[in-house]
């Protein structure tokens, strides 16, 4: 090869041709350094025949500078990148960049210098050093990372190095991970588990693309079962990718994995230190990392010998990315399995309707685990009709739920209250003039967080301390909270049950994997009586002593009017209900609602999953919603309100008129201002067979819009704000 095409990581350029100097070896997938003007950029050599011809004459080509010391991106990954770019309407380099997610790794192995506490503590310490000492306990990282953890400047830490309080450690970034042993602790599977495992194991051994829907009730042992497929992949010398929806679940998974396989798997998520990221990326690429458990971004890692992909809690909406490349990791996982020719397991107790439909159509093989493992029974579910069983004034828990909480506390059992709303109250008013505290950057209310003493926007992160007086009428101490958040529920529990040990579990409190691990430990050690949490507690946790679950407001999710509102409510309530009675003692679930007659609530109360899915499928079929039709959204935004509006109108004005394609909007988005940008939306609804991307390209590509306007396309959208 004396010339090549390169994806370069510059949004405006995309693909460039280069000359390959003699003596340099490149092949498709090679990661290279190339000149661009006076600069050097990183690029990936791509299969020339799969790109449009650029026709740059030979003598104009500039030579590549260097091939980086990493294996070329494997062919199946290159096909996946192309598929994602095409399907999600992103550029190739935008997607490829997700595969090169550790820039340090690309520069080779070698060593990194990290620092850790020596244990030496001078008798007199500055307050900053004292604070750092506390926070750096058990940490080892670069100076800059430690400075971030400790919240002090680099200079403070360098001073601590000089004072002998911190010492340097040389870390080899290519050191191997401990090996997992497929037979470290083989479980005794139940009959249903063994049957499901056998199907997956067979597919792993066949090195064939086979998508499975592992559909088992909460507590049926889905993890135990897919671990058999992992064991089979390990025996084959193949790598495994396990995707989890939440970092908070990782710790618990690591512990179970270690018990089963005798070593912890490699983790991959956004809060890894750069040295961990480098090591993980390189070991994935060389084949040394046997099992990787991670967030959705792990999907684009350059596995050398992938043998199996598992997506746990596959229905979770956190698998959908809502900025940058707007992909759905569940769907991309199946595509990766297809290109890699390996099985993909989607595990869930409440599958997405889309996945169930694929199973019904015979495209996925459905493996069913109908019962809880070890004779544990499914919890008894009852409805608390808030119109009859009325909470006291200014309170949110109905008398029957309060009685049940008291009963558990007396028996020494655990309870969990679920409300999917962070903070103390969703809306804060001035009691005198009615002023509503609103975010300056978003069309959203500020949410009061009493624990951190902040008013915060949940969309952009804007935070202010609660003002001493109303900004409108200057009345001091004017704030009134409207409605409940988890913090307020926790306060209510503390008032009703003064002796109970109450723990709040939200993304504000479980801010790291370590905090999540501590929480799991406390819960298992019975150091918590009542857990009050958001959607974070609905997922995956297994607490044997938990026997009561209270859903504070089952109607909340139904209000948004979004396409999947019913399904999401069903999933959340069924999942949180699934936390109850997983041990020897049976569980009870109380669902507070004002609409016991709503189909979702009725199905939950009757424990009739099929009825729910049938009704949901029927209503989606009627409106041509997924999986029966296709949706795409166009989001037009600008910092200038008039410019956003004009651009949206211009896009609306050139819309294609096609039979069977319905275009709604443009209309101001429900969140019409987000992070300082004004937003308009269009929604496209088409038949399944429609080539939606082609229509969108033909429509949007010719448009010339002002540079301040951003147009984002969301294929298969989950969010309608
Ligand atoms: P799910 O993921 O389906 O909710 P889990 O895999 O968490 O269920 O299993 C629930 C509990 O039952 C866990 O504590 C798990 O260790 C235990 N369990 C499931 N299957 C087995 C088995 N075959 N042998 C021993 N314990 C099992
Ligand atoms: Zn905001």
C-alpha cells in the first residue's frame, strides 16, 4: 500500500488521503499519526474501497508520520463503526473516536508514576494537608488525579511529596490482570437455569451470532445462568463483554463474579483513572483482558477475540445515549454480535417491548426462567388507593404504608421506599408572592436539595445556595417546598419512625463505586432499616432481609405523555417490587396511586405481565409506534431564540411529502431552553420498512443553516423533551 484513506479526528474533515512512506507498514485499522497543516493528528487507516473516492492526485499527498504501537482496529469493529455512523446519522470519525477512548494507550505501554500516602504524618499540618490526608486514604493516582480527589491544588500535593507524606510508585501499564478460572466455583443450577445455560453455552462454542432474550423474573438467577456462558467463553480462550446500566451496580457484580470465577473482571466506565483506562484498553486490544464489565461506552472497545456479549438489565433506558452519537447500546450490542459472529444475551425481568417483539418474530431466542431461585416466592402486590387511604396533611405516606413500615421495623426487617425524584421538593415557591425558582439556562424549575443546601437544575447542573430572601418581593425566609422528593420522604420516615436507621440512595449519595459498595455492605449487614431511593435502587440489588417495598407515587411516570411512559412505569415498579422477598422471608409491595384503574397499575396489581404487554403492544400498534413503526426526532437549537425558530421553520418548510411518513412540528421542545440553547423539535413517524435515514439525509443535507444552529437527529428516540 503506498497510499491510504484515513479517518481523522476533526469533525470538519472526516476522511483524508495520505501517502504511506516506504518501509512503513499499515493495514486497514492501523492507528496512525498524520500531518494536518502544521499540526499532527491521530487517524485510523480505513478500507479504501468502502469510502467514496477522493481522487487526490498522488503528488499532493502528504506522508503519514507514524504507526502507533497498538493492534489495528479489528475488521468486525470497523464494520460496527460504519453501521453506527450510517444508522445513527453520525460521521465515521465521530463513531471511531469512541473506539480510541484512551489516548494514553495509543502511545504504547510503558510506565506511569503514581502517588500514594506513606503513612508518615508530621505533627503539625496545614488545614489543606489535613483535609487531603483524609480524602486520599487508599487512593493511588497521578498528582493531578489526586488533586481532584482531594479538592486541593497540585502544589499542595507536591509539598506533601517533599514532606514525605506521599510517595511515588511506578506502575507498569501493561501488567496483566489476574486470570479468571471458569470452574472456580461451579454452581448447582436449577432445571430451568440449566436448560437456558445449555442453549447459551452451545452458541458460545459454535462461535455463531445468536441473540438471546434471557427473560426471567427478578431473583430467578439470570446472572448465575449467563455466568455459565461466560465460563464457556473463558474455556474457549475468548473474551467477554458484560454491559451494566449503572456504575452503582458494578461493585456488586464484581463481588459475585469474583466468588464465581476467583478473580475480578476488568471494569470500564467514565470515572476510571487514566492509568486504569490505559491498562484496560491495551489489555482488551491484546486479548489479555478476559472479561470486561462496563457502561455502554465499553461497546466500542477493540476486543481481540470476543466470544460473548451480555447486556444485563437490557430494558434500561440508560443504555440510550442522548448526546453526541445518539446510539442505543442494546441495539448496538446485537449489531456487534452480528459482525463478530458471537452470541449476545439480553437479560431482563421486564424486557423492552421491542425485544419481546424480536423474540416473537423468531429473531431472538427467548430463554425463560419462570420462578425465583431456591423456592423464594414472588412478593404479594397490593394497591394503596390514595383517594381513600389519605396521608396526613403535608405528608406523603398513606396510613396503611406507615403501618407496614412500623411492622417491619418491629420485626427487624428492611423496607424500601421508591420515589423517582431527587432532592427535597421538585418546586420551590415564595410564600408571599408566588415567585417560582427557575433555572436561568433551562426551562425547568430549580429543585431544592436540603442535604447539600442548594437549589439545583437537574438538566444543566446550575446550582445556587437558597437565597435568604425572595428575589421578586424581598420577603425574607420565604421559600415553601411543593411536592415530595426523596429527601422529604426520608424526613417523613424519620419523624414517623424516630428509631429507624434511614438511608437515602440517589445519584447524589452514591457518587462513586466505593460509596455504592459501602451501601451494599451496610444493607447486607442489616445496618439500614429503611432505604429511600430513586430509580437507582430499582436495579439489580439483592438484599435478603428486605421484605417491604413501598412505591410512593406510581402515577408520576404516567404524566409525561411520552411514548414509553406506560412501559417505563411498569418496568420501574416491577423492578423495585422485585427487590422484596428475595431471601427466605416473603415480600410485600404496596403501590400508592390515585388511578388504580389505569391499565399499567391494574396489570401490576394483578401480577399479569402478559396483559400489560398485550395492552401496550395494542396501543403502540394503533399509532404506529415502535416496534410497529419507526420514529426519529430532529432537534434544532441555537443560543438565539429567533435563529432557532427560523431554522426550525426552514427545516419544516422543506419537509418531504411522502405517503406513510408523518412529520409533526416544528414545535418548541417541552424543554424549550436547555443549557442556554433554545430548542425546537420535529418528530418523524414512518413504517418499519421505510428507509428513514435516507429520507432524512435527502432532506437535511442540502440545507444551509447559520453556524450558530445545531441540528441533531435522534433515531429511535427515547427522550421527548
Ligand atoms: P436475577 O439476576 O434474575 O434477579 P440473581 O442472579 O441475582 O437473579 O439471583 C438471585 C439470588 O439467587 C442470588 O443471590 C443468587 O446468588 C442466587 N442464585 C440463583 N441461582 C443460583 C444457583 N443456581 N445456585 C446458587 N444460588 C443461586
Ligand atoms: Zn438548567
